[in-house]
C-alpha cells in the first residue's frame, strides 16, 4: 500500500505555471529526445563511454502467508557501498519500485513446468528528473518439476532496446547453466564503455564447457530510433488506426493500450511515443501499469499507459475522463473521443497513409532498422510540413536569447487546414518544451 501511495504521488501533475503545464519531476516519462529542427537527425542521443547499466537485479516470487505470491529482489549486482543519505534513499525507492514493474500482473501465480520467455521494458523518473529504463527478461529457471518464473532486470539510463535484448539473451543462456556464470559476464559488460551510434563493443566471456566467447554488441546508426520497433505497431494496427493514435498523442490526450503480453505493450507504446519525434511526450508514461496502480486511468491530465487485457473490466469500471482505448490484440479502438479523424489535415493524413501502406506492402524492406527509418521519416515530414518554419519566427536579441513569435508563426501558414491544426498544436506542452530549447540554442557571435 505504501509503495502504491508513493507512485500515485509521483504521478500527479503540478499545476499550470505561466500558462504552461509542467510535468512533475517524479513522473514516468519516455527518454528525452534531442531537440532540434524538425527533420534534423541527432547523431548522439546518449554520450558514448557511459556505463552500460547501473544494476542487474533478479526478482523472484515469494509465497506469502495468505497463499499469494509477492515479487521480491533476490539478487542485486553490484551492491553499492558508502552511499550518501540522499543517494541511499533514492536507491531504496528504486529497489522498491522494480518488483512492481517486473511482475505488474498481480499476485495470482502458480508454479508451472513450461513458460515462454518474454522481454519488456519500463521507464522510471527520479525526483531530480533523471530517467532510468528497466530492461526485463521473464523466464523459467532450468530444473525439474513445477517452478515459478523469475525476472532478470537491467537498470540503465541508456535507451537501446535491441542492444539490451541481446544482453538479456546472454543472461538467459547463462542462467540455464548457473547463476554463478552471469556475474563475470555482467562485470565484463559493466567495465566496457557504451559504444557510439553505429559502433560495436566486444565483450569476452567464459562459459564452462564452451570456453571463451566473444560477444559483439552494436548500436544502431540512428540513435533516436534505437529504443523503437515500429514493426510491432504495424503488425497489430492498420495504418488508419495508427494515424488516429498519432492524432490523439499529438494533442496530448489520454491513451490506454491493452494487450496481454508485456512485450507487446512495451514495444507498441515506445513506438507510439517515437512517432512524435522530434517532439517528446512529457506526461505520465507507463508502458505496463502494475495492478496496484490501475487507478492511474482516473488521472484528469494526459497519459500514455499500457494495461494487461485481464484488467479491462476493472479499468472500464473506473471513473475515467475521455480517453482513446486501443485493443492491440484485436487491432481495434474500444473507446474514443470521436474527432480523431478530423484532427490532422486531410491532405497530410492521406500522404502518411500512402507512406505507411507502402511500408507495409514493400517486400524489399527486410531489417527492422529500415522499417524504423522509413516510418519515422513519414511522421517527421508531417512536422516539417506543418511547423518546420518555426526557426524563422524566433526573434533574437543582442545577447543571443530568442523569443518565439507565435502569432506571426501561425499566420505564415498558407493552408487553412494546416493552420487550424497548428493553432491547437502550439498550445501543447511538447511544442512549448521544443520552442524553449530552440530559444536557447543560438550562440551569440563575438562582438555582438
């Protein structure tokens, strides 16, 4: 109960300040995308050379006196010593939160003989605004007879789902041999620098009876797409529905995604958030909502959350405000505001539909990186066409500070339908944050 109360407090939004909604520092947010001109590519999202991860924890199910199972951390690497009081409190909060997100399904478990491994992720934001991502592999330990699944969770401030999935493959392979084999592999990983985009780092690892293995870990070239798998979204939703979801997200509405598999929820929600690039979803963002936090859907402010299908009835019974409810299992909308078709300019909608349909049907696209790049480009072009002229409407003072001229910016849009959309979009938190960054980005020239 106390953990649940902590998270409810952390998910509350602060009020409006100077007419702009500010995100609570303790909210769950996606990793911050680099701010730049719409259409620009940032070559570095995270600094190369950082530690790969902060912690590896194992979360196991422990049977309680009432017969239910409760997730508990049973292994932590590394153990941190001599922490300052503030650091220790932060670590305790983090370690309290992790089990909830590793087993968000609830406490009704039973030992099994078979279990299909699954990979998913979650995002937590600390009080100071720094973000951590939990990469999880839920698996059944090797052995005989009935057993309970456990979760290996890597906590990192680095967003690269594909890379960490490969690391979790190696962890799972070693778990089937012995827990003792995992430690030297993770130690080797921790001592290796995080590679730059497009670069590879090689980890040496010894496995009994197999000898020394060389494991190559390569980052995608385009750093802002390395936490994304658009194919997961395209496989479950029609391009038409994807545009409805994009339209709702772009106006910062409430979005609820439903699926039973944790991997489907986390992949699809990360993909929806990435469609907003170069803008950033800055509100409540929980790819998989733990059962004890289901009342998050009662929040009156914007959110993007994933909920397991088993909890659907409980969610629908909550006193919710209007939200877009997406069924990822059946590929359909269960609840909507009703105007989703009319939010985006129709001409640009049709262009994006054509592009998404082409990507769906193009058999020449083989890799997920190619799909990611092509889908992202379609949505980046939407922003280029609607707000790409923003830079010419920032008035610069002699000291190098800028002031955005919103009225002139909107007036400069020739298309009435585009202007109608932009007048709504400029009021969003994501646009305000983008412009705030742009107003600071000019470096004063010498002598001025």
